[in-house]
C-alpha cells in the first residue's frame, strides 16, 4: 500500500488527514495524504525506490489510516 505525498491538500490538512514530512530528514517534502491509500504494481509501473521515511512517521501514518478505515 502507498499513500501520496503532496505540497497541496489544504482540505486534508484541515481535516487532520495528513502527516507532515517537515523535519523528518527526508529529501521528499510536503505532507502524506492518509485519506488516499492506493495499491500499485511497482514492476508494471517501472517504479523505483527513492527513500525510506523514519519509523515515527510510518507509525503516525498507520495510526491515521486505522482511524480512517475503522
């Protein structure tokens, strides 16, 4: 499962559906949209690994996904 990262998403920010990457020590910037989970076939899309986010961010995203999907 993947979730998109955006620099927009004002509604999602206001509704509490995002997790910020600010200060996470990543090259990627913006917010993670927890309200738009997706699945994708990395091989079919010629996807590539870019970077790993800190575990604390992963845990926050998972907690928000659980709250949204419950």
